[in-house]
């Protein structure tokens, strides 16, 4: 995992920060997400019907999005940081279904670093890739503010 100091973050703008390991999307994970969110749409949790009508169940789009922090946690070590906060997303697109049993990973590119609220706001593009498929599952631009410490 590459390491960079807080003040050096602007030097990474425009660069790919890293690519995560693959993580398998299991039916158990999909069911747990359904429990946590109350989204029990049959395409996600009714394995028999989804298999019969669609070739198998698919993960929730928001499950895919919610995996970004987990998948990206080991891509870049930033030293000199007291804390970081999630500031939101500017753009999220779900461009492909993730079928249960597939593996996904994230590719991170740093798009911008700007001063904000006494810290640095990072705009990252995260592309959630599906193993063996050309079209990604999700492309999201996220905002994070880091504060020096």
C-alpha cells in the first residue's frame, strides 16, 4: 500500500491510487443488506424466482455502492491526518448488475484536492468492477474531507 503525507495529496491528482482485491458477493451478504435496509425486492432475495426469471439473484445497487469504503480501505495510507469525514457523492451510476456469486473490486482515481473547512476535500472516482465483465457495476464520484493532525 502506497503512503503519502497529508500535504502531498495534491501531487496525486489525476492518478490511479490503486485497485483492491476481489470480494465475492454472496447471497448471505445480499440478505444481510436487505435486513439492514428493508429492501426485500424479489430480484435480490427470492433465489428461486430470480433464478427462474432472471438467471439468478442480483445484489442491490446500494450494496455495491456501500462496499466502496471496505474495498478501498487499503489502497492508500495517508499520514499526518487527524480525521476524515465522508462529505457525500456528486455522481453515482449503476451501470451493470452484480449477480450473486460474482466477485467485485474497486479501482480508485483521485480527481481533485481542494481546501475546504480547514482541511482538504478529495474528489475520488471509484469504479466497481465485476470479474470477467467489461462493463463495471458502479461508477461513483465521492467527496471526503481530511483534516491534518
